[in-house]
C-alpha cells in the first residue's frame, strides 16, 4: 500500500509542476478572479482527469489490452511517456499574459478547466500510457491501483490549490530560467516512468 502511494505522489508532483497551458490558465484565473475561481478551475481539471482515467480503463478493458496485449501497451505507452518527457525537457517556456479581465460566475471556471483539459487529445493518450504502467506492475492489487491513481489525482489537485493560493508570488518567481529547469526536471521524471514501463514490458514478454 505504501509503494503505490509514494509512486503516485511522485508522479503527481511531476505532473503538477509541468509548465503548460493549464498551468498558466490556473495562475491567470487566480490572479484576475481570485482564489475561489482558481479553485473551481482546478476542480474542473481534476474531474476531467478522473473521467479520462475511467474512460481509459474502459477503452483498455473493451479491447482486453490489460491482459492479452500488456506487452504492447508497455512498449507503446512507455514510448509515449518518453516522448512526453523529452518534449517537456526541450520546451521553451513562454509566460502568457491575460488580455481579458471580465468578471464571470465562478462555475464558469469549473467548465473551463474541464473542457481545456478534456479537449486536448494528448491528455487521454497520456493517461492511457499511465494505465499501461500500472498494468505492468503485476504486484498491484485493485486497491493498489486505486491508491496510485487516487494519490496522483490528490497530489495534482492539492498542488493546484497551492498554486492558486500563491498565484501572485508564483508568477513573479516564474522567470524563463526557472521554468526551463522545472521543465527539465519534470520531463526527466515522466521519461523515467516511460523507461520503467518499457523495461517491465521487455522482462514480462
């Protein structure tokens, strides 16, 4: 129970620190609309991720990928995560400015966070790859899988709320050099999970 919890927290921290469109949207929403609006936005992303994980398991289950094609999921999923990691490490950080300061209903930001995350097809592909990682860890029971994904989602949500709360200070700290190192570290962690996935698939094939 402890290993999937720690593994999930580590992976969740890597995801939470990724500097991308959702990251900046959360910071900007919090700066212009306040912490409560940022909370709604973060919860929308959380619901989206949880839904995509459930959809990914349904998709993999329908095709019986987790049993009959586990090695294929390992090779493909591991490669996807390595590509994600390399792209993240080489991404040039660009801080985006907000050009819209309208006051809107906070519920609008829950929908915005959900759609912004869900409509990116790479997010579903990413979670399918993570599902592949978990399926290759044969020692994981059903409760271990729930623990892993629960700790990933819980870590991401918790850190998103911290980002929203400290948005003002965080934005001042996010110069190009800092964001470049954040991208490198998080990309390396994600790529590392991808390498682990491929090694496990190779050993189990």
